[in-house]
């Protein structure tokens, strides 16, 4: 069925650079029969939803709710009928539909996502749904490029809408509605809770997988921990190193440009914030077994992870999505059940504590989205064109809707070994008992990369 369509000269109604956005600039060409079938299916789905869908000829679809205005119904139906939700997002990027309350419209869709496709077509998903490209498979070779395409866009871009901590993950607010004034404090509450889960304090040897812009490493160093943090983003590493140096924690924090699979040493604790989403289902067993190998006996792992319902994870595990195509190449969200199953089957780890706070992520995303809208002109001055800005607006609204509908959640999880002793030993104690490598090996490797001498001795004070 996918082969029935090709690109033609039917252009989107607003100027889009075809060199940068080829699949937005052109509407897929379909046979008349397929176009008619696609329109009938999409119309049927929209008619059952609590939306008000306005067409140019005055026709209305839906049972009433947030307003969605179709400006070019023919292009919209063809895109959605050809490439599903990828086409839905591309149609928005091409300005073929509008919504004053974009989050409201997307929340309705997220709340009804399982019912959008008829059951008969759901069973044939393998025939019509686009498959994830091999180039996005999260091998060591591909992962750096996947990370580069998102996190290396520009530190200046992210600084436009993130709070002063430069934290790009869910905050933990004291009350709703969240305010910008409470944002930095809420990010620190989130970080501190993770560090508490992992038992991070003075002398702790901590491994962080996914540096971000360094805020968690700074908070851990402020507690007296010795931190090794790894990232694949050159942009993030550069700014994180500068922030760590300016804070006076350069002697306690080492930031390496390294894949998590290439980390050496053992640690008292491992912390990772919203990084498992970039691992890929195929590599979840390796990810968790790597974390387990890096942990001393009695150590603790604290994760923050975005999760989705298990049935939807299974249904979409092979599907290529708009988010994967335009925002997070290679990304895939686990379910809580998947995390528990993988750790039980492939490691000696177990999830011993977890807490969801999806409503806080919805508020986090609202604040980001509102700030991005307020600063859109500044984003343009950074060199990001109108199509990019519209794409980013859709991404933030799409994500917020996922959490507002309850389709997505975010969890903080504590993992320990099933046979963990009562008291966590330090990495140095474990090395003396077992002869295994410690983080001093990583320190020597870090010295080669940074030109800085590693600290010697045990966990410092």
C-alpha cells in the first residue's frame, strides 16, 4: 500500500524550503481510489471525536470540543491517509490545518489514540505503517548521529525556553498551576529526589548517564560526590564543562564524550534522567546489564523515565513516528512493565521503588511551550526558519497533550540488585575485595581526554 503513493508537484499552501523540508513542501500523490478511501477513514475517525473540525465549505465534523480548522482538506486527508500520524504532523508544519487551542486538540487525539484506526486495519498494521529506518537503529555507530540531530541543534536554542538550570526533563513542582518563578526550584526538587533515591552524599562515586547541561552533576558535586558523567552531545558537553568550572567543581566532576556502552569502572550509584528513551528497545537488555556491571555490590540506580502504556508500546514498537522522524531519531518509550520484565530476565536488578508524576511534566512542557512562543522571534534570529519553529511548537504541544491525557507518564525508579547487602560498599572497598576496576581507571582515561590529572586515593572529602 505504501508503494501506491509518490511525491508530486502539489505544494503546501505556504512557502517551505524543499531542500530542508522535502516531505513538508510536497504532498504525497495517491491514486484516486486510495485518496477517497483515506478521506473516508479520516473523516470517520474525526466524526467520532469530541472535536469541532471546520472545513472551508462550512461543513463540521466531530461531536463538539476544541476547534481544529482544516485549511486544505485535500492535502490533509492525503497526508494522513498515506503516512498516518507522520502526515498529520507534516500537515500542521505545512499550515494545512490550524488550532487556536493546539494542546486541547492534541489531548483529545491522545486520549483516543487506540480508537483512531479501525480494528480491521490495526490487525494489518504491518502492511500500512511505516517502519523505522535502519539508519536510526541505536548501534554505537548510529547513536551519536541520532543524539547530534537533536541535542546539538544549538545551546542558544535550548536556552531560549529552558529555565536557568538548563534542565531538559520533567520538574517536580510544589503546587499547580506551575509558575516560571518556581521552575528552577522545581527542577532542583526533581534532581535532589533522584540523588536521595541513589543515596548520593559525601564520598559517593557517582556515574551519570546523559549529562544534559550539567545541573545534576553540579548538585551531586555540591553534596561532596565524585562524579563521572557521559554524553554524546558535543554542544552539551562544552557548556556543561564550562558551568562546572565556573561553579568551582572541576575537581569533582569529569564529563566524558562517550557512549554508555563504553564506560568503565565501578560506582556506588548510577543516575540517569530521561535517557532510556534514546536507547531503543533492542538495546534495553544491554543498557540495564551495563548499568548493573558498573555498580558495586549494594549500589543503587536511580532513573527518571518517560513511559507509555504497555499495550500501546507493543502496538507501535515497529512503527516509524513523527517524533522519530523530526525530533528524536531512534527514540522509543518503554512501559513500566517492559522495564520490570527486561531487568528481571536479563539482569540481577529489580525495581524496588517508583513514583509517577506525569501531571508535573504537562506543566513543565506548558512553561517551555509558552516561553518558546514568547521568544519565537529570537529563535528566528538564531537561524531557525518558520517551518522549524512550527515543528517545535507542535512537538512541545504534542508532548504536553500526551501527559495531560494520561497517555504518557514519567517515573522515578530505584533499582537495586536482588541480592543487595544491607550496606552499600564504596567502589574502593569493592575493589579491595574483588580486585575489579574502579573509577580510578575512568579517571585516568578522563585525564587523557581533558588533560587534567585524576584525583588519587579513595572517595575524598
